[in-house]
C-alpha cells in the first residue's frame, strides 16, 4: 500500500503522493495561518537588529554573510525575515 498524506481541505483527508502532487504538491494549514505558525518569537529579530543599530534587512544580510558569528536561531530568523520580505513585495 502506498504511503498516505494528510490534506485537511480534502473530503478524504488522506491521499497518495500522486494525489498530493496533482493538487499542486502542497498541503495547506487547516486554519490558513501557516506564516503565523512559522514565527515562534514575534519581534525578537527586530529587537536584535535595533540593538545592533541596523534595519532588519541590513542585519539579516550581515547575519547571513557571517552565520558562524551568530547563533543558529538568529540565522534561522534572518532567513525567515528574508522570506517574509519577499512576500510583502
């Protein structure tokens, strides 16, 4: 039997990988708040940027340019900030 995948928007919540890719290959969050769930500590990265007297974009570039100088959490926050800035346009 092929593996089953969860899709909360489907009348049949489980489907095969082939079914999943027919629908675009993505499973939507049940409540539609996937970005809010990605942000674990709202405002923390902005606070770090302000402490460094930089904008979030500039601080993010600095962090991504020197990831060994920062914690893995800060690097992940910088990557998420870059992703979210692309969504804003």
